[in-house]
């Protein structure tokens, strides 16, 4: 067992770290009462020494957090407070100080409050005032979740299908996922507004809990393992390790990021998921409807869109052109038009095609799976469709029905293996064809070799993809004529 002489230096070190002005001279009150006396406690002398050791490195600190026996038995004594709960608060503050001293400094994610909309129903069209800061809550009297309105509304309610409605933005009173309350659950509104009949909410979303001690320390550990810190290859490897075919990373300041304050990760992803949204149809105008899953415009436009009960409804996709375009933060909009649109107030079931993989990849860079320490935005790279048309001459006696599928496969395999920013050389395509047994030659010039949809005959030597593009060839854009 450690002696007083063994333990006291560790206690002094720990105490002066927390209280720099502490008088540690022998004979002082602080030395004799607050340092020497605890060190003399036989039961705990080793624990003070252990505490110093176990808070000296990120890994050791994390191990301490997981040692519930040590925490419940000794932490209150070490911090000289009545309860373990109070000691844990002080320990969290020590974690913050500790992590801030590493590298460029690591700070705790403070969490976020959930946001949404509260809709109030009134008995008539008379003008009303809803004051910012008004409190509303869930109806559970024992443990209500409270929210506050963010803006003041003064005026007449809007008549929607015979109901007089006022909608105001809403925010949870406290940070955390507890505020992510589903629609139609915030029904108690304080304030006594004349004519108010009822209140309800849209889905409250975006609430995030304050980052835990373990998560913060885990980020420090990951950073000092050399994985992904401030390196483009590290950022790229996060999505490549998740199975993405190819990705390109653009750092802050590169033109491709459009001055967004964080790196962009462009991925080749063509996953198509069928998504169904349920919502109340609003008046049709150019503001459109923002789908719940993004992005839309990088897949198949309006193909696959439908509204239940309205087979002839038409759609227009208005793509987001901001720095968030092609990411799951994008705000692509769908405008409903034509002669078969739903009526205002109708409950609509809207089906469309989206790419859920982008959201999955984005989550790799965010809590609780955070692998990087800056704002990374995952986007789909831009697909550059090309078309190829050529005449192929076979040797006499060669069966074209056997060779033609081999030619098609060779060309499609060559083109569709290209990665972001790579070019397609006409000579490489011709060489791939001429390497197939039975092919005598490819007639030149080709009939067409260029971007799909180009009007007129185009025969480029090289099709060049931009730094944000990848080249692809659909089978329908490949025309082979055996002569």
C-alpha cells in the first residue's frame, strides 16, 4: 500500500491543476487540511493517485468513465462534494478542459433545440395577436415538454377549408432529442388568446443531445490515431470504406465548394429508393413542395412521381442551386400542376424516387459516428452521359450474333469504370473493340463520340469530365453497326 510520501505529491499535482492559487507549502491550512488529511485516509490514498494517472491521457480518461465502481465509490470523495452526481458535473468540466488542450482543441458539441411549426385554430376571422415567446407544451401534466414561439403574429387568421388558422415557428425550450416530438402532440397553448379553439404542431425535428464525455474523448482518440485529421485522403477514405465506388474531396477555398465553410465530398452514387411522403396539400405555386428525402434532381427528374388518386397530375422539379445542391441538406422542390392536382387541404400521398444513400454517407461524418472535426458535406457527383456510335468490320465467317454482345460488354465495362474527373479517350474505346476476337477493324471516323443528347454529328477525340463529373454510358446510347 502506498505511503503518505507516495500519495501526497499526486494529490498536490491534482489539486494545483484545479486550483492554481492553492497554497501547498508545508504548514499551511490548505496543505495540512485539504491535501495531507485526504492523503492520510488509508482507504482512499491509492485512489487519488489512480485518479491522477487515469486522467492523464484520452484513453485512460475514457477508461475511467467506464469504471462505474471507481466512480460510485470514490469520485465524490476526490472532488470533495456530497454526491456522485455533483462530482460527475465537475468531472465533465475537467473533460472539457482536458480535450481543449489537445491539438487544435476539441470542444463539446453543445446540442441543438428541435424546431417546427405550431398551428393555432381560432373560432373566426377576427384579428389576433400571438406573441413571440408564448409557451406551449405536450399535455402530459406529470412531465410536459415545453416549447416557445419564435415570432409575433398580428392579423387575421387564414381561412383554410373553413378553419381559421395561424401558424408560427416553434422551438423547444431546452436542448436535446427530447424535443423531437411527433406532429399533433403539442396541444396545450398558454396565453389565453381570445377565440383560440385548439393548437397542434408539425413534426418537431433537429433536436440533438449535448455530446457526452465519452463521445468527446472518443473524438480526441480518433484524431490522434491519425485517421482523417486534416488530410484529404483521410476524408475520402471514410466513404470509400463504406463501399462507395469513388469519391473526390474538395477542401475549403476550392472553387467547387462555392465558399462553403467546410470540405465537400463528392461521391458516385446512383442508388434509387422509392419514397412516400404524406402531407396536407397547399395551394399550388412556384414555392412548391420540399420532399422529405434529398436529392431528387440527380436521379430521374419527374419519372416515378405520382400522387395517389391523381394519375394525371404533372410535376416540375426545381433543383436547389445553393452550396447544398445534390446533398441531403438540399431543398429541391416539386411543383404540382395540370388539370389533376389535389384540392387545397387534401391529405396527399406523394411517391417519388430519391437517393437515401447520401444521407447514410453524410451520417458517417456526424455524431454519434463522427470521424472528422469540421463540417463535411456529402454530395452526389454530376453524371456526364455520353453516346457512342460506330461501324465494326468483322472477319469473314465470324458470327455477328456472338461477337456483338462481347463488343457491347467491352465498351460498357471500359466507360463505366471511369472515376470522378477521368476522361474518355476515343482511341481507348477503339482499342477495346479491336482486342475482341473476330473483329477486323473499327471504321473511322466514328459516327458519334461525345456527350449524349448533342445535336448533329460529333466525333471528339477525348470526352473530358470536369472535376465534379463522372462519365457514364447507358446501353441505349451505344449503337453498333456490324458491316
